[in-house]
């Protein structure tokens, strides 16, 4: 099983280029960075993880595509992922160009993890009604895929257009979120796979995911557990399920803390 990493990269955490270099040196397969464009101070939406207070790193998160460009520049093999990109909050033509550029310049190493978002006021500030965010995200991803794929790309929202460079890797798209028929319908329609948080409940969800893919007439989606806190037992269990890559959670912290954590995780390989 390949092991990747994710960290809330901020102006206070280990610099992204140093983290990427250290990750590749230790044999990790990928680095995924999350996204929050901003956090409205009203804080009407409670933290999605159940914490009483929202962690500081949510307020300070780097733009993942800009940060991953620094990771790309100092590595050769490390795959560069968004985990996750808030697709409903992004203009698709500009975002498609940025992702294609990063993939082209990195030699085809980009993986696009997308999600729908949980912060109601953050999403609203982008002009997207909360209950429409899934459909908006879907439309944005389909538009981006057309721009990546077609020499003359057309989609509802823009006229037939040229847009180069084309990405080398596709790039593969993974949808993050909790298991369920709506989520799996999105995965089956326009993604290569599913990125569940942690790893709990994956075995029970696999039949429903397989059924959604069969209804769509496509191969079974790949599954990448995301933000996992590893133990030998947990990784062994995931390997038995046929999981080929798991993304491990790092603390959003200075280099001395993160490097110790990297060395601990490296033992699992």
C-alpha cells in the first residue's frame, strides 16, 4: 500500500516546499493540501469535526494550487493533490487552467480531490446557496473536465473554446465526503474515486459504491482513505479491503513537530 500525506498548510506550519522534499525523501507517495478561501467571523456554522472551537489553521490555509506549485518545484515523483478543493466556490475556467498548468509543469503528477464544503457562510459568500452546492460543484467539475479533455471545449456556461495546456495525467478526480447514495452518484458520474475521511465504515460502504458504478456502466471506483491516523492494524485492515493508497494526517505545526511525525509514519512503509 502506498502512503500519502495531508496537512493544513498555513503561514505558521512547516513550509510546503520543505515538507514535500522531506516526504519524497522518506518514500511517501503523495501530498494533499486542503482549501478554505476564508472563514467568516460570524461563525454561525459549528466545526464539522464536532470541536467546540474552530482550529486556528482553518483561518490561515494557503491556496492549495499555489502551495502545490512550490511542492512540485522541489520534487520529482511526489503526487500533488488537493484534499479537498471546494469546487462550488471556484470559477471553473480559471481553476481548470491553473490545474492543467500545474499538472503540465509537474510532469503529470496532479490529483484533484474535490468536495462540497460544510461552512454555510463561507459558501454563501461565494454566491452559492448551501443546498445547491453539490450541483454547482458537479457542474464546475464537468466543465473543467471538458476543458482538460477537448481541443474545442464547450459546456453550458461558456461557448466553444480553446484552452491549453492540456493536463498530462487527466487529471484523476476523487470526491470527498461521507458514504451515501448522493455522494456515490457523483463519484460514479464524474470521478475516478472516493476519498472518505479516516477509514471507518469503508467495508460496509463498498457494496453501495460498487452498485452505483455498475449502474453508471463504469469500473469500480478507487478508494483512498483520507486524513487517517495510522496504526499497523488499521493499515493492515485497509490493505485486506484492497485499498492501494491511504493518506495520513499530519499536524499543522512547525517543522520540528512535523518531521518527527513523518519519521514515525515512515516506519509503516
